């Protein structure tokens, strides 16, 4: 099983909203994401999800552009979000 299976559901939800997933759910290998364009489930971040959450989200800033986006292997849809600062305690 991948390391992403150990990520907190709230962190995955926040990351998925940022990179534009229409939906997300746990899968055998961790998490999977639904494309907002074609509703296919071969959609995901351009960075490993573990990096996205542990380095960027917990580091206080979700990246923008291609670094913070996601892509769909079914239809080719690509997201390019704006960077977002996350308050850290």
C-alpha cells in the first residue's frame, strides 16, 4: 500500500479541492480522484499526494500553476490553481 493511504482524510480533501478534483475516495492503493471535466477516475495531482500534503499543505502554502495542478489521463483535462497560503499553528 502506498504512503498516501496514511494521510488524514481532511488533508486529502483540502488538497483535492485545491487541485480541482470533482470528488475523491479511498482506494486500495491510497486515494483516487474524479475529473471535473469527464467524471473519469484517472485524475490526480502532478506531484505525489504525500508531497502535496506533507510538504506543501503542512508547510503553509499550496502551490499554483502546473506544480499545484492535476491532470486527467482519460480526457487530458489539466487544472492550474492559484497558490494559496495556509495558516499554520
